[in-house]
C-alpha cells in the first residue's frame, strides 16, 4: 500500500495562474487515489487565489480521475505574532494538514506519513513523487529526499547564466555533498518524513535559510538527507528576473 503524502505549496503574492499551475501539477501526480492531498498555503490572503484553488479542485474532481483534492489554507496570526515568513507557513501547513486528515489522537505515524513541499512556481513532473519516495521507503533513517531544480522560462541560450548557477550547485556541489553525507535541503521539491520533522520540534522557524537550518538540525539528530540527482526533477518558473533590467533591480 502506498504511503499517504501531503503536498504543501507555500505562496505569498505570486501570480494566481502560476500558483494554480503548480497546484494542478501536484494534484495530478501518478500516485494512488486517496493517498495524496494538496494544500495551497497562502500567506498573502488573496481572495482571487482562494477562488481559483476552489475552482481548480472542483474542475479536477469532475474531469480528472484519481486527482488529489486541493485545499486552500491561510493562517491567522495573533496580535504581535511574527509570521517567520515561509518557515512559519510551512510549520503551519505541516500541522494543519495532519490535523485535517482525520487521524484524531493517533500520533504513532505507523502509516509512514510524508509531506512534500513545493514553491509557488515549482511545477513537478507527473512521476515526481514516485521517483522521490522510494528513497525514504528503503531507508527508515532518511528524513529528506531532495531533488535538483531547473527553470522552465529561461531565455534561449541563457544569456545571463541563470540556469548555469543552478547547474553548478546541483550537478557538482550537492552531488559531492551527498557522497560525503552532507547533503542539504534544496528548498523546494523535497519529500520529508513527518516523524523526523516532529523529532526536532517541527519545521524550524527562521526569516531565511530555513531549509539549510532544517537540514543541519536533522543531521545533528542523526537523520539522513539524500540528494536525488534525477533528470525528471521539478521545473521552476523564474519569477525574480529574466532581463538585464530585472537583474539590476533585484541586485539593488
């Protein structure tokens, strides 16, 4: 029997159509029906996005057999509470998805529950989960399985070397780190073991670098992290800058 997986898509102000594309790709994974759920975690509290996600869930449910349910969630912060940005959103989603799935008070994780995370602009291949999960199923001590990333809207010939930077990281640095037992979370597209995350007190809170921080804490507690160098990795929409002008603005 395939393990249950909750896919968490974190977002905050990204274009609705980009988030919708990511959610649609996550919900139509080649994965057993009833074992997958997708949560769009919106820190921007965008009503247009909420309506789009609800419409997507209805459309997939009526037109795409075996598609996963897509749920819109947006957390409410208490007065004076700091959001901790993406890391806080992830922590919220990990807990909320667990509470909503209906296990009640059972916390033994006997059914090997996993969570996967995608950035708002990270469109996964249809067999993404099938390629990532076996690493976690074969090694009970593995906390995270992390893929490389690539962009799907880089200009022809990559004039600014935007993909080249990723290629250096994922084909050289992380591959070497993995051989040395020092792989790090790649920030998006990874699959995590819930029990491992809970063993360190939940997803660590940080303003930035929460993925590296989580990797370091897990490693320190004896958990393993794997970099999965696979040609069918998720594809990322390059939101930050695709022109020389955009590069200057971001750099400033």
